[in-house]
């Protein structure tokens, strides 16, 4: 929540009663190096993909210096909902020892995204948006087909989110699939979708029905050919209100 709005709301509270309003809308931000070790699960993911030689804070600081922040975190107030870890392959040596590997050491790899299903899906979208802003054309990820390999996204989840499979391989009974997203195509599809939405005419209420169309049930109209018929009065008049019949 905006700090100014929070201050205005607190000013209206009785004197002596001060509460810290908590934002209900999750917020996604870059992970600064000093906070990398405080995010649950992130240190383990860094150790798996980058090795245990450096702590998470040190690894983040090194990648920031050469490339930029390598992670995003989603929070609701002080609560951490999930995180995403990504970097050029040269900073993620584990990716070169798996049965499938990115084509180039300069490729950008989405290593892992932690959190619930909805959180991960939202983080995947934000990662692609961030990579597009940094000028990255292709992002790859190594998924676990069974969803059992630690610190790997499930291949099914990646493909449901629009990632395309490239190749698969097996090691120690687990199957891995290299997937890829071309951001130029993603932007093109998004622009096409916005164009289609712009061409849709939303009907306004209160217009007369077109010939041969139905109006709402119970309004006294039925299908018409050229013009709607006069609605019938469902309730007969009282005898005192009837027009006398001429003799």
C-alpha cells in the first residue's frame, strides 16, 4: 500500500491507536544481494546451481557486478510467497553437468522458481518481462519430467506456461527436458492479443433488439421478424377498470 495513503488512514484513527496496515496485493521486486540469504530456500537453490563455494549473498553480488540482479522475490507485506532464480549459464555451472544443457554458455537460464503454483506462474511471467527489458531474446530452463529433481521446475508446468521443449535426457533414473521461450514471439503474440481486444465492440445496454433475436426472458417479447410485438398484460384488469361494452 502507498505510504502516503497509509499515513492518511492512520491519521484518522483515535489517538494512541496506531497500526501498521498490511498490503493485501503481492509485490514482485528484485532481490538485493544483502537480502539473498534471508529468503527461505534461496540459499539451497544457489548452492545447487552455482556450487557451495560462495554464499548466496556473495554469489548475488558477483552476478550483479557482471550482469545484473539474478533473482526476483514475491512478497505480501513482510511475508515471502516465492522467488525466482536466473542468470547466464556461465554463473550456473550445474546446468553444464546435466544430461541436457543450454546451447551456449552465454544463454540465460531460469534455474528455479519456488512457491505455490499460482506464485510460480506469476513469477515466470515477471521473469520473462524482466529479461525482455534487459534485451534478452531467448530464455531456457531445464525441467524435471517427473517433478522430483530438487530445485528444478516441473517440465509439465513449464510447457503449460508456454515454454517449448528442445531436447530430453536421462540420468540416475530421472528424465530432464530443456525448454525454451523466444521473447520476440511472446511480445508479438501479446501485441496481437491487444489488437484483437481493441477490435471487439462491446454492446451497450438499452438498444432495441435486432430482428430475429431474443430479448430477455419475462419481458413480454419473443422472436420477431421485423418489429417486436406489443407486450401482453399478464394481469387482467379489475371489473371496475374495464371499458364498458357498447350496447
